[in-house]
């Protein structure tokens, strides 16, 4: 979708991106506005400023002549008119949940029988990338409808670190306004008024702080102390509890939705998002951790990376016969390819390793070192992209195995591996194990469960008596710090490699 905007620059000290953020206009900026990701592309139809060095790195001369600039590096003076393409509002968002037939109460599927809500409650998952809201009728115990959206705070950066920094740098009100605008729209689409209907909020700690307008100054610096992660009421919103700054209410919801806190068996839960949150345990003991997996598996920090939008390459197969290399792929919605989403990033990595175009150290064949490996027209995969995948997959695998060691359990003692999140719901588990992100030893016990954060919020929307259970899990779970952990550090270096 093409958008246009006519504006008057009120300050040459602020970038175009900052000025648009203040006006509530969303343009993706995965890197947080430092000129690295190249995602905040706009075309000046009039009033184009001089091209910056970063612009010249991203655009060719014809594009520069046509007025293309990075919004984060553009400082227009006076009147201007811009245009940009925006496809992220069509992003696929995970809403389903399925951990197992014995998980009573965790069913978040929509009941389309036409029931009118006599006792409406809204359950909301605030993800770093996406948002999902379900209309629950507490009287019937049914989920009547679910709506989704992109989290337009992506304009301030793709990950929580960028948003914490934006908040600290004076953008706290803009970040709060952005999420409130998104949630108001979602709830309105469900036929309810956000300010008056009971709302259950599940999200990571940073997302909840930004929604409530709490200062984020202590979230990004040691000892990483949150302002408030308790189960509490805020106006008409019930804010679900978190465990720490980097293990939030979304993981508490996932633990409960998967029934880990009531099971004799030991299970492992991994949320394959930018924060790499995970938990291991049973009814007697739960350990949690987070690791900076980064946004690679959501298309962030990837040269041709995009979110899960129509046209995103989601599946890739590479065949090699001597010097002949062929590529086949699928895109979301069978639309013309526009870039690589998370599953495509993971699959192309696996395929390049399988065909030995990328070796066990992550080195790409010299034929593709300069221009990257071509997947489709204008869609390539670079050696730096391989590095991003290595960092992400190694952090996830090393974090999970460090938790296992701290808990005192080996693979044979893990009854279930639950993979949560939208990326986790779509991935090819065998290929994920093939690049070393997931342990092959647990594949027969691995299940992609979908949006476990939303499922937990739905559970408490159906039954308010579950508040005590949520508070108990947040209280008795212990966090394992991976920073400086020698086991994690050793495993992190080991799993940076591909293959055995």
C-alpha cells in the first residue's frame, strides 16, 4: 500500500523519522534510526534534502535522483511531500494455540457460532512485532473473535533494546501513544471500547512498561530492574505479572497455557522471538532465562529481510549439481517476492549449509561473497546475514541447554519441548534442528504451540479466579542469568558452528 504525506519541517535538528514519529505516522525502522537497516525508505516528491553518506550506501544514483532517502537520515527544510510503500499492516500474525489435548482451558480458538457477548472481556498479547486481541465472553467461556495488527512501535526499532533507548531519549510519550492507538483500534474492530471494557494484558516487560508510560531507564542497564512487574489493575486493564526485566508476562502466560506449572513431567518452553525467552520445569520448580537472539528470525537485521507480509519468501529449496545451482521458493500469499521473512531466513541458511555453499564456520562460497546468494529478483542472502543467523540460533540453543544443565536434566528427562511464537508456529522443525537451533534429540517431543501469550490471557479472561495461579508462577519461577555464565559462553561458541 502506498502512502503519501505533505509536511512542514518544524526543526532541522530532528530527522524526518523523528518528526513522523511525533505525528504518529508509522514507518518501519528496525535499527532504531541509526541508518543501518535501510528499512525506513521514503521518496521525496518535493523538498528532498541532500543525500547522506548512508543514503548513498543504500540507494543507487537513479534512486537518489528520484528522491529516495532514509527517513532517519533526512533533515528536510521547509515544505516537503513524501511517499512510501507500506505492506506491514498485512503481516501474518499467529493467534492459534495448541499444546496438547490435555491442556484444559487453554483453547484460544474462535467460536463462530454467532454468540453475542453478554459479559465481554478482551485478552491482548502485546508482542514486540505484532499484536493480537481476542473477544472473550466470560459467561459462555467462548472466544468470539480475534483481531491482529502490527505493533507500530517498530517505527522506533525492531527490538526491545531500541525501544528502551528511544524511551530514555525522550520518546516515552510517543511510544505510549503508539501502542494505545494500536490497541484502541484493535478493540474497536472487536466491537468494544478500549477505555471501558475489561482488558487482560500479556506481553514482555518492556511492552508493558511502554503501555503504562513507565520509565524504562533501569531496564537497559545493570542490574536491569523493572519498575513494576506485579499482577495489578491499571484502570480497566489487568496487567499480567512478569518474572524479570527480560522474562515477562508473555512467558508466565506460556508456562500456564502449556500446563507446565501443574505437570509432574519436565517440559521446556522456548519463545522464538527477539528476546529468546525460555523456561524449563514442572509443578515443583521452574527456571527461566532470556538470551539476546535478536530479530533475525522476524526479518530484522537481514539485508533483504521483511516481516511476514504478502510476498515474503517463507520457504526455500536449493539444489546443487556440480556447478549448477537452482533455487525454488514459496512466498506468503503466492505474491511476487519482496524479501525474506523469518522462516525463509532459517530455510535458506539450512539449504546453503546442506549444499555446502556455506561451510561449517559460516563462510559463504567465494562466488557469492560480494553480491550475496540470489534467491529471487532483488532478493539475496549475504554472508553478513549468515552471521546474524549464527548469532541468533547459537543464543537460543546455548540458552536452552544452559537451562537444562542448571535444572539438572538431560534430553531423556525432557517430556516436551514447546516452541512458542509466530515464527515458531511456521518453521520447519527438521531444518531448524539441521542448523543447530533446536536439538535433534528432542524433535520427536517438539511441538509448535503458537501464541501461548495470547492463550494465557484468554484463560484468565475466561476465568478470573486464575489470578492466583499467575501470581504464583511469577513468584516461584527463578531466573538464570546467562550473562557471564561459563556454561552458556562455552555452548554459545560451540553452537555458532553448523553441523556436528
